[in-house]
C-alpha cells in the first residue's frame, strides 16, 4: 500500500473508528424521529417521496397559511423493508400536511438568439410554490 509522506496513522486510526459510530448515531436518530415510514405522493403533476417531519416545496395550491391539507393521491407507502404499491393509488392511504408558506421561486432567465440575423429575445419566468410540512402518513 502506498503511504504519503507526513501520513500519521495514529490520527487516522481514531478517525476511522469514529465513522461507524457516527453512522449508527444518525441511523438511531432517524428511527427515533419516525422517519422510517415514507410515501410517494402525486401533486401538481409531479411525484415526491415524503416522510413525516419533512418540508417540501410543491406546485401552488389554493390554501391558506397554517391550514392543514390532505393529499389523497398516494402512489406507494414504505416502512423499513416493506413496500406497498398502488394500482395506480394505494387504497385508503393519505398524507396530511400543514401549509407553511406561499411564494415564488427564483427567476429563470430565457435568452434566445439567431446569429447574424439581428434577433434577440429575452424573457423571464418565476414559478409559484406552496411550502408544506408533512405531519403524518396514514396507511
């Protein structure tokens, strides 16, 4: 094995022993918060993988800030090793979420040009979004 000059194996030994412990600490924290159950939902023509406690920006929906919404279009639900797919939706499953904010994304600039034809077109677009907090997943 090639070892660089100035490589201190004593320092690296302690570092390598700490990595698995850090991994398991994060894993236990994740399980204790209840993030092991997740769902794939469909809203605004897009699909999102969500877990309870996550914040998510979705296409704008008409809802007041602080109101609780229910998303019934659940495509799949998973918990640990088990996964349940719908055909196309999971029967009786829903996801409840709280609306945190309404806003607009950063501006996307569109520039079109035809070389040597004196044609330049500039355009901009800002997409509206709704930010939600996933409360719980009901299977």
